[in-house]
C-alpha cells in the first residue's frame, strides 16, 4: 500500500490548479473531449524547497522581464505564473496548421521530490518502488471515476516529459509498467499494454542519467534519516541507476519500429551553469550524463539547470523540440487514417462498378419465360 496524500508536502500559498486534481499524484490541466495527443509532465527537484507542493506546475513556467522600480528599466528575467504546457505549447503545435486543430490533453505529475524529508513523515513515501506503483495506478489504471487513464485511446500518442529527477521517475514508471504487464491479467494488463503501445516519445530536460556531482554533494550533507531514497539514483556512476539504465535500454530496443526502438528519446540540456541554493556556478547535469541512450540531443542556450524548463517565448527550443515532435507524429497518424479511408472508399467504388457491370452483362429473363 502506497503513502497517503498526507505524506506529501503541503502548501496553502497557491491553489492555481486545485480544481484540476484527479488524485494524489496527477493533475489533468487540459482535457479536450477528443484529444489527438497526451502529454504528461514530471517535475524534478523543486526550485523552491518552501513551495515544493507546487513544483508540478512551477517547474514549467515562462520567464518574463518585469518592470523594475526605476522608471523605464526592465528587471531581470524571472519565472511567471504562465504554465506554458497549457498555453504556449498548444499554440506552437497549431501554428500554421490550416486543417483540423490538434487537441492536447495535458497532465502533470506531483510527488515528494524534496531532497531532505521531515522526520515526522519519514522516507517511505519516496521509495522508488512504492512511488512507481502509485504512479502506474493513478496515471494509467485508476486515475478517477469516469476519467480515462493515459494511453488508453487508439491513435492517440503519449509523450512523457521530465526534468532532472522527473526524467529518472519516467524510466521507473515505464519499467514498472513493463514488469506489471508480465504478471497482471485481465483489464489491468490490457490497459498497461495499451499505454506501452501508444508511448511515442520521452523528453528528458537536464536529466543526469549517470548522476550529478553537485547533487551528490548535496546528498552527503543530509542526515540519513531525512535523506530521500530517490537521491540514490542521482549518484555519479551509481550502481542503482546503472541497472535502471541497462533495463531501460534493453526494453526500448526490443522492437523493430521507430528506427529500431519502441519509442524515441530526446534530451534538452542547459548550456549555462547554475547558481541557486548551495549550487554556485555549477553544471548540475554534465553533457556526458545527459546523453545516455538519447536519439536527439540539444543544448539550450542562455538557460541554467532550472531555466531549461522556463522558456522566454513560444519560439524557444524548450517548447519547439517537443511541439514539433507532437505535430509531426499527429500529422503522420492523420495521413495514415486519410490514406486508409481513401483506400476503403476506392475499394467500395470498385466493388460498386464491378456489381453494376455484372448486372448489365447478365441475360435478361422475360416475365413468364420458362426454361
């Protein structure tokens, strides 16, 4: 049995998406009636430890320049309350689209990603096995009464997007689904299989697949009784993460599709060092750690470890790579559907002409004629 919602951090400072909450771990931010794609966002280590409960959306906000106190001058770039997966991403995907609009279902996962956990709640809620099981249930199997789980609709591709630790949690989720497919039966097995079938792309934003030296240094400063078990997977060349990477690589390469892979992987990594909290001018996710089992790698200019998820404008690689991939995949699905419909229509027309030709060539039998 997984941890209850009481084990998650609480905050009364912000209820921006409270009415969008499906369960303890999932928010359904955008819910069109007939989605063309499903995109799920996984936050990582919280930017603001005092407001960790809102990391699920504050990780993915637009950076803006606000007016400074001195008239006529602009202040520094800082995060806004514009959750771009709900605003700028749909606009980007549909920019220049003259056909049917591409409707996006957007969800965000929340979990306790604080490096240091309070003594009164313990560390059990951050156990990777328990958390993965809970996410599979809340995201895929039983999100809410009368709400479809992710990946359950034919020809609706699934895109998973994670920032640092969130990217690692995506790997755990996929491997948990794959494992449960081999042991579960009935309705659960069918739902899990559909999810894996529809999984199309995974986007890793500054995810250190081989660990991070600055984060490992942070780990060493936390008392063992308060240290989140999830940090174990961010050790430099750690054995636990090495096993996860190996299993993920083997599973992803197990099907001859998508260029020999079950689904695509993309990495967007920060070009600039990060100065925040205990981090002072540090590259939290080095390129070598971010490139593991990646199909397409891109460095985001003018962005640090957290700003890689906080674009300044819609036409930014943080949005553009994801948006372009979504539009391309949906367009291909629509093209296949249109070709299939055309083929069926042509077969019907050929059959109609064939039957009409047979009727014309068939000898007429006069009324009352006898053989």
